[in-house]
């Protein structure tokens, strides 16, 4: 092996060797940046020596890296160091299918499970234009979560395959019959067209897949020979014995599926892996009695005939009995109520956005919560389990929702719409969403979502890409949100409102996706959901209402009836905290402790609180004036000024329906906001004494959020929500009102804050996979320093320039910093911990402020009665109760 323990390739520290083969050597290594175990693969000379192959490899590797699938080994990185080209992949624990097959054939249920998983993975790859070309048991890893395909697509990088001119000249088989020279690959799993030197495509993988399934089911190879020549002849000319002759309990349907995979001519095989996967799922879901039909030995006609007649008569009796039994009315299932209490260290996330979801099949419940004061993330709990597990990679995630087949979980994170498999794996980015307001799957291929607090619904491919508008704003509406796709994908129900916080004037619309016809179903209601019992459910106040609804005609068929009281509903966004499965389970969060307003409080460095006399309101984003005498604060999407000495509130903004994120200029004369006065949220400022109106600061195509002015008041740092690159940090020069990017990467960066001397910018970035605090020199050049170590948000400087504050969950952290002669930072230390209102996840701003002397923090706190809830109510078989309360007239 070429590499030794402790040797490094970039940030990857080699730990031990795993193995070697024709495509290189593989090592277990540690990613020193993210502190995770990875697999590092060194490429062989025939790939790295030739520049054109190396260039092609890098291009293919970028494509393979986009293959995010729970049953494909994830490619993390590629690199080149000291003449060595290498790949970095996820490290898998388990055994290869080849190792398992040494023990004999697999049980039928495992054969079907693995076959479905592998065919689904092939379908995903083929849709990306990638062919494996070396599918075999040695490239399939068996893990606790199922199968993982290895070396996906790398076979395409090999040199051109020469046609076999003289089969008799080929050497005798070696270990595993791995051919060298003119024919590359493992012969027993190669399709006829590969052996003939023809171009391979997706159907080539399907042939190899059939060979693999044959071996899993029987423990025997489909094609064998004493030499490579005889093996090739077997593949080209002979049909393998039926699997049922080797394994009598093999279902005939599986025999037929595999036989079609092994057709000699590609045109006679399954033409795509999707159809193949559907056929296997059908077999796997068939009744057990039809799966293991043994092959009956031949009997004489005289003996078999009376037996057959007797069996037929018995069958008639049984069928007749079943028919009579089925005439009896079905007994309703009992309605069961229970409470799922979160672990003591967990609390549900802020309820302005949905925090719970239940899978359509009723098997999974997911929720967004904070644990031990850390950054919130999603947790997944099987309904038959007593524990929930955190979902890796969902730190800061909000608004979970399930796919129709219950296999994928969608969510929003850091301005991006993502999805992740419920069985594990890395999250897949789907689209851009700066300030999301709900999403719903339209079948398995498309997602309809609201990417922002204002604007129409958008539609995007499940695989990702550019989204396109789905709805059209009408009248005085500025927002469409909380979409719910109706059965069959023919229509979508959603909420329309004239302002972000106008729940009282919000109304439910239903729009046909075929004709564009749109119907209005009432005002003062929010968060519609359709259930298979034939009802449209929505929230009115804190009550869930149900009304009979015909999804085909888009018509209400009766009167609305209250069905559940006391459900948490945000008066800020209209999000209602309930979820319903297609099987009849209801989950919701109680409103009893969530409706109290918020107060402004001083908190000193040791956590002692001092409430301000200001009356409680729906406060967000509190900002102290430079002299510390006034507070600019957002409430109900408008900016207000609170005078500390006079104890008075004065409304500042009156233009636009949404004005938020106030930032004082250094001289205290103006307040900068992002306002939708002209449509999209952009940069405006207004005199702090209330005179004049909002003035546009700079042109901009995308939403812009102000964050910090330089000490001389000439530079404004803000972040922009770009649909291609996510959140980027920009700076605006006041001298010419021109803006330019400061930090623009594929990751999300936001919340920039100038240091008191104006030479440094603290900001938030999710480049590590979760939000962390960094510092860069301004205007540059120079590197960056990571300040937080366990997740961080909401950065703020001490006015003395020697300390940087940030929040980590419910903890207020402080870091000592030195800026001269060079920048250095100490270890983060805890100042205090408390349940103070944070910035909504993904917004990358700051909800609090620091007093001029750096000794007190202006925080926003919900009233004692409104602390974050820590339990979820669940009603099983709720449809039985619903049908009794709100009959639909259906039998």
C-alpha cells in the first residue's frame, strides 16, 4: 500500500488501509475539518498519468457527486497532491455482498429488499446519464441501513475496450475472473454487448443487475466456465437454469423478472430501471402465500385429478365464507389519544413556522427542536419506537414535510429547500428559499413551495434546478403560502394574504393545476390540509375546522364544523402546528402556552434579568441607538421607536406592508430597514425622528437584508438572497450608492457585522454543514478565522472591539479577540443561558443588541406563560371521530 498511517492528503489524515484492486487503493481516513471518518481512494496510474483521462475523471466525479441517494455511496471530494489523484467518499461499515454470498444464498425477503434498493439507485444514476458498467457483488456493501453501491460510474473512466478477436487465446480464469488487458471488468457480470466491444448503456447495468439477483437468490453464479473463453461463450450463447430449479421457493414472478434482465439483446431487456424497480416492489408487496410457491413434482393424471377437484371444492367453500363475512359491516377502529413528551433536554423550535410533520403512511413523526441549548435540528421518531433520533445535516432546519411515499423528508435550511431520505444519507439541495412559508410534494417528482414571505408559489423538480412561478398574486395580496397539493396533483390549496402578518385577512384559495381556475374559500382562515376521509381541514383562530370537500370538483359540500380546539397557530405567519397522515393519525401542538406576547428585558453578563417597562408586543429585532437612549424594534412587520427615558412607543414606518431588520446609522439620525415598499424586500432608510418617508438606498434584483454600518457611516454591510448562490455578503458605498459582493460562495453567508474599528467583518456561514461564526478582514485580502466551535448564530461586537458575542442555541457566548498586530481569538466561554427569542432559523440576522459598555444585553423574551412547548399530542384513528362529527354523505 502506497500510503502509511498519519500521512495526509490535504485535510485527510490516513488511519489504515482497507484494500486494493484494479481501480486503486482504498484507505480509512479522518477528515480533520469536520472530524468524521471517510474513505480515501487513490487512483491507479492509468487514470492519473494521462491529462485527458484526469480531466474526464474530474468532470465525471462532479456528476457522480450529484448522485445523492440513500443506496449510493456518497462522493464527498476529489483532490490532487504530490502527483496523487484521490477520491474522498463516505466510510461504510458492513460487509460486501460478495463476502456475504460466501455463506450461501440470501433469504427471499432480503433478496427482494436489496433488489429494490439497488434498482432504485440505478434508476437515479441512469436519469443523471451515468452508467455503472461494473455492477457486481464486490461493489455492493451491506450496511445496517441496507445496500450501498460503490465505485458508481468510475468504470466509465477506463480506456476504450477492444473487441475480442481470439477467444481461445484468453488466459485461464483467475481469482474472481477479473480480466486484464483487452477486456476490463469482472466477466461473470458483463453483458454480451460489453464482451463484443460495443457501447454500453443503462441496459448493460440491468443485465449485470439480473446476474447479481440470480446469485443472491440461488447462491450460484448465472454463468460459469473453466476459462475466460468458455465463460464468455456461456454469456453470449446460453441461458442459465431457472432460479426455481435451484431454489424451489423462488416466486415465479421473480424468475420472470430476472430472466428478462438477462436477455441477450438489450432491446428485449427491461428498458429502464424504474420499471424494473416497480416490478420488484410489486413482488415484495405481494401476499406471502404467493411468494414461496414451490415447484410441484409431476404426478399421474389419475391421482392428481381427484385431488384437484377436492381442492377446488374446498376453495369454493372458503371463498363463499369470506364473501359472507365481508358482507358484515366493518367495525370502526378505536380512537386513541396519547402525548409524546420530548426528552427533558429538548424543546420544540419557535412556532412561527411548522415544527412537526407525520408521514403519509403514519409510520414516522418528525419535529424541529433544540437539545441542550444547541442549534435546533430535525428529529425523526418511528411511531412504534420510544425514542427519536436526530437527523444528521439538518442543523437549523425548519418546516419539515414528507413525500407521498413517506421515504423522503423535505425541509428548509439556510435559505435552501432540501430533502433527505428517512433511512439516512446526505441531504439533497432542491431549490432556493430565502424566507420560506411552506411546501408540499406534487407526486414524487415535483415540489410546490413558498420561497419567501411575499410572492407567489413556486414549483421545482424533485431533483433540483430552477423553480418557476405557479400562482399569480391578485388584488392587494403580497403573499401565497402554506400549499397543500390535492389528490392526483390536479389542484393545490394555499393561503393568500395582503401582508405577512395579516392572519385576520388571510383566506384560503384552491387553484386547478390543469386549467388555472381559482376558487376562494373564506377569510380569517389559514393552513389548509386535505385528508382522504373527504374533508378539508384548516385553522380558524386556534381551532381546527373541517368541511366536506370534493377534490375533483373543487367544491365544499357542507358546513364547517370545529373538530379540535386549542391548536397552536402563529399570529405572525399563519402557520398552524398540526399534521395528519393518510392513515388517519393526527399530531398537533397545544396552543395553551403559546399565545402570550413578548417583552424587552436587560440581561447582564451573569444572566440576571431586568424587564423594561415597555408594554409586551410581538417584538422582533431589537436595536439600541448609538447613544443607548432609544430602541428600534420590529413589531407586526413595522418599525417602532421606544424612548427609554420617556417610556413611549412611536411608530416609524408606514409605507409598505413589511418593514423589518432595523439598523441604526452611526450618527443615530437614520434607521435602515429591508422593506417591500416597491415589491421585493430591498434596502431603504428613513429619518429616525419620523419625518420624511422610506428612501431607496440601492437597486437590487433580489431580496436584501441590512445588517451593519461601518463606523464612519460610509459602508453598509448586508446580505442578499440569490436564487443561484444562496445568501451572499455585499457592501454598499454611500458615496456613489453602488453595491459590490464581499463574499459570494456556493454556501450561505449572512449577518455581517463591522468591528468597532471597521477593519473586520464577523459573519455567519454554513460551509461546514451547520451555521458557524467567522471573521474576515475588511476590505481584505486575507483569510478567515472560525470563532464558534459547536454551531453559532447572531454575532455582535463589544463596543471596545476586544470581544465578540454570539448565540449557540439558548447560550450567549463570548470570545476574546485581538485585532492588532494580527487577528487572534480565544476559546468561546458561556456568559448565560436562557430561553430568549432567537432569530427565525435560516434568516442569518440578530435578534438582540449589546449596551455601549458591553455589560448588558437587550433581549426579547416570551412571557412566562409562553415558554417553548415540549410535548406533541397524537390521536390515532382520528378519521373515525372526524367522520362522526362531519359526515360527508359517502358510504
